[in-house]
């Protein structure tokens, strides 16, 4: 049986007083039957025939509060002292004659009819909290025992017009290690191209869940390779191009060139070696290293990485927030930076400053993967020694409370403009960042004298860049 908290039992008792059975449905029920624990999310989805307005009346004056999520769809949030629970009113989806999409919804009383609108049988199992029993109208328990995924209604009805369900199908199959029903697989593949019409947010959410599968489900034997197998399945469904185009291009080219074949195999191998936080960066690092190995002239590494990250994670594709894009670029470029450019302690401190928010990831990647894959044992020792030096410097700077945020500098924009009247105003923020970097090269304190001295040094070295022509 499912583990039920005292708070949830109390909530169910309140419903019972009003002659309303309260059910748990969805992932929490599915995971209780697969004996899998979700480490990052213990969301509990509740449902009953109680409408949103009635729900508010039932819980008024109790220890629970009600907040709106989507009242029109009957989705509300019940707030307890320990947890928040999403509550959905049983509903039926209404379709017009010429549409495969629901045009409206109708609140209903019966559990079975509510179950009919759900995607897969393994997700349409309900748990009666008061009576401690499963309600399984479509034999989802049997599918779990048989390690298979089948749709509640015919696959065409469930999958044809909701491509997000196709992404969910891929995720469940690979995370749980379940097979996909024959007809489900056929319909999913035929309609997978419609993923390109989904909102960026919905695709990104599913992609994140795929890439983080072993963090969510560490006890599942399939979870360690679920992200790799899912990427392969996305390619097999011919939709990788809509989710991570650079990988799709490599895979497509791998059928024609040995170089691309080797690159794709290397990416897959490395994806199985790194921690979840390094999976996206290692893809870009491998692509960058391959580009560098071709020895092309006039190759701007920084610009290449910028375009590569934007192409896959930017607004035209997965649309990650700007801070995520910035960090991924920082990790890739920080990993790629060569020792020969860090000749002095000041150089190393400056490197740490510019890559501060990504140092943990950069150091982890540098330890795992040498830039020169054919390095000798002697070269390996030197690499590890150098990584240790960077790590020590990083810790020293943290202990020194070095200013890594330019906004915390004890200097104002007006003071910089007064000192350098010809400075380009559009570069003022970048100039402040360079001042902070110059200050970080030593243990200088964050005061006016030191900051103005750092500003003079930056301007002397980059006057042509920062100032209008005199």
C-alpha cells in the first residue's frame, strides 16, 4: 500500500465528512507500484468530484487553505502545514465535430470517466485514501507488472494531437525501462514531428526530466543510461532535430563520415560518464574539440561556442533563461582554456574571476577529460597539478571575500564617467567588470583608491576599445 502521511489522512477525513472520497492519482501511485522513489519530487496529485467552489467551502475553517491554479479546468492547490497538494475535479473533455482538441470541459461525478481523459494506463491508477485500496479501471497495474506502456484509449486518440504525450511516452519508457505497445509505437512515430509545434517551455521541461532521470530515480537500474537511450529514441523518432539540432546534425552526418561517427560515439560515451550538471556542457565541449581538431583557420572559439549554445539552448529552440546560457558558455570556454595562457598567479586569479560561477564544473571536467586525449603519464600529472593549483586559488579567493559581483564595487558609474569623459557609455558595465577582475588579481581591498587605480590600469591597456576617438 501507499505511504500516507497523517496530514493527508486528516485531509481525506474532512472530505469523508462531506461524503466525498479523496483519491491520489498519477506519478505517486505509479511509483508506489513500481517500488521506485522519486528523490527530487514527491508531488502528490489528488482528485475527487468536488468542484473548485465546493472545495473552498469544504476546507474553510480547517487547517488547509485553497489557492487557484486553473479554476476553469478544476485544478486547485490545497495548502497544508507540511505539503502542497494539487487537486483536480473529475472532468470530461468536450470535443466539437471538427476538432480533435477539447473545446471545453465538464465537471463530472465518476472516476472512470475521469480516467478516460488520461494518457497511459500506468498513469490512470487511483488510490482511495480512506479505504486503502487501488482503483484500476484500465488494468494499469497489469501493464506495470508486464513492464509495458499502453494508452488508456486507442493510441490514435491519445497521441495524435498531443505531441507532449509522445515526449512523456519516450521518458517513461526509458526511465522505467518499459517497452512501448506496438500500436502506440507506430502512432507515436507517425506523429512525433508535431513536437515542433509545442511551446518551448513544454519541450524544455520534458528534456530536463530526461537529462536528469537518474537524479530523480537513483534506485532504478535503467536510470543511469535513461538519458542516453532517450536521446537515441528521439533520434529514432526523427525529432531530435527539433530539440537538440546539433546532435541531430552529427547523427545524420555520422552515417556518411567517420569523423562524425566518432564524434557521436564519443558524446554518447561521455554522457554516460559525467554528473547530471555536466551533461549539456560535455556535448558542446566534444563538438568544440572536434572543430578544433580539424585545424580550420580564422576560427573564433568564443564566437563558435556562443553560436553553438544559442542554437540549441537559446530562444529559437529550448529557450533556457539567459543565466543558464551564460553559465554553459562559461563552462565550455573555461574547460577549453589552455595552461599556456595562465603564466602567473595573477593570470590564474583572473581566470578564476571570470569563471567563478562555473569553477566547480570546469574543474570536474578538466579532471575527467584531458584536452589532449593521448597525453602521457607525465603530462597527466602536470595537468592534475595545474588543476589543483586552480582549485587552491579558487578557495583562496573565496576565503579572501574577493568581489565577484561588479555591482558590489565601491564605485559609481558617474565617478567612472567623470574620470574618463570619453568612455563609451554602452561599455560602462563591461568596464566595471574589468575593474573587478583587475582588483581580483591581488588581495586589494574594495575601496575608492584601489578601484580608481584598477580603473586606470584597465583604461591604459584598453583605451582604444573603451573610449571614443580623441
